[in-house]
């Protein structure tokens, strides 16, 4: 228990404690019982503020998304759409790097967070101000996918129970894949949100997409 139990419970306090618990111990450690212990309260008392764990999960998506909005609102957008969009996405990524459990949660929630919608609305506004049609913005958002929020979905995910290494009995027939995996290694775990999602790879993919979108905008 790390919180003063004498402070009255509120929805905001419960959700902030949930974010802190996930930051310290991971998302799977976030249970109503563990959260109540963290707050110095009875588990049943949490239900006055969050009806069930699913509501906690939706709520902490909002908390992180609001943190992203606050981060990007402090940026100077400048006159050119591309560096403005780039720095906005990288600012969002820095928030996710502080909450490494959050990408998985954002990908799996069925309810759309109002704070996430505000983030995307401002992103669309930047591109519209940069000369994009709504049609091209729509294509751009599909091309960016989760990268628009600062993280990418892994092609391989050893954490999901499978190995990224090529099985020995298949290696002889997959020389190109084996060659790539044996040569490429990422050694900066602080910049990763997954097995291979380090800062260099993220920025490489982001720049490829933004450069392509800039050419399409000029042709429109």
C-alpha cells in the first residue's frame, strides 16, 4: 500500500492509482483487489467509483490519452505540416514509453476514448492545414495505423508465447529470414515498446510514410 488511506476515494484517484500499479508491476497485476490494497481501501468501496475492472481499463486509457493530449498541446506546431505531425507522434510515443503496458491495452479496447478522439481530431486538423484533402487524410490515417499514436504492432511477438527465432528444422529452407534475424539485433530496450519496436525502427517507418504522403499531397 503506497497511498494515504485518509484521502477520500474518487474516480480520478482510483484511475491514477491503477496507472501507477500498471507502471510498476504490469497490466496483468491490475486487479480490483490489488488496486484496493494500493489505495488502502476495501475492494467493495471501489465499485462506487468504477463499476468493474473493464471500466478501470477504459478509464486508464483515457488517463494516458489525456496525458498525450497535454504533451502535444505544449508543442509549437510550426508552419510545415510534416515536422508538426512528426513531433506530435513522437511526443505521444514518449508517453507510451513511460507506460509500456498501454499499447496492448489501447489495441484491445472496444470502446473509443473521447481523449483519443480529440488527439486524432487535432492530427487531422494539422494535415488539413497542411493542404491535405479529407480523402488523403483518411488514407494517411490508415497508412499510419497505430503509429499515429506512437507505437506499432509487432510482426513477431515472442511475449505472446512464441519465439522470434526460426525453428531449427525450418532454418535450412529459410536462408534470407535466418540471415536477417542473425544479423539484426536491437540493444536499446529503453526505446522499445515490443520485441523489435525500437526508436530507430519506429522513426524509419514514420518518415517513410510521411515522405510518401508529402509527395501525394503535392500531386493532388
